[in-house]
C-alpha cells in the first residue's frame, strides 16, 4: 500500500499503513520460496536475525515470514525506516 501511495487517499500516516491481502499473500509466497531454498541448500537459520523498522507493515510482514521460516530473533531499529 505504501509503495502505491494508496495511504494518501485514506489519510494514514506512513508508520500506520497496513498490509493489503495481496501483499500478505506475496510475503507468504516469497517466504515459502525462501524456505525451500534454505532447506535444499542445508542452511542453518539458528543464528539469523531479522531487522525491521517499527512500522506496522514491517512488523506484520516479519510475522508472516516467521510463520514459515521460524526465525526467532527479531530486532527493531528506527533507523531502518524508509
């Protein structure tokens, strides 16, 4: 939604922009693709960390990724905002 500037028409501040159903599905599909690649290449995610900005949409995207990849270390940092 942010990249399409749709948030302008609904008057949401950038940090509160939510994920559309299409974006949720895209995040799920990309995560499944990554999971297959990680598994087929025997990559250990045990020391992995996901860094996200504290925007609602990035946290929700991280939750979708973690449902599939299971990365337990997530760190937020305000310097990662767009």
